[in-house]
C-alpha cells in the first residue's frame, strides 16, 4: 500500500502542500479559513493519512 503524503492530501483537497502542512501541524500564525481546514482534514481522513511520528520526533530533536 502506498504511503499517503501531504502532497496527496493537497491534491485531493485542491490546496497547496504548504497549506496542508500548516493545518496538520497546527500552525496558528497562518490565517486559514475553517472551510479550508475542514476540507484538508476530510481529505486526510478519506485517504487514511497517518502521521509519521518518527519524522516528527526527529524534527523536534534537531530544530534547524
């Protein structure tokens, strides 16, 4: 089974990959409409997106 990426979610929701990243990572500094947030979350759920916790841990340990 193919691993679902933020790019896949962006394509499904018809938004940018950056927008998907902001929403999935709960970045509050970006003004994103509730409609867009809902669209992205529905696309992620539809595609059975599972966050890669290993990548998240590495990012937290090695901030650039």
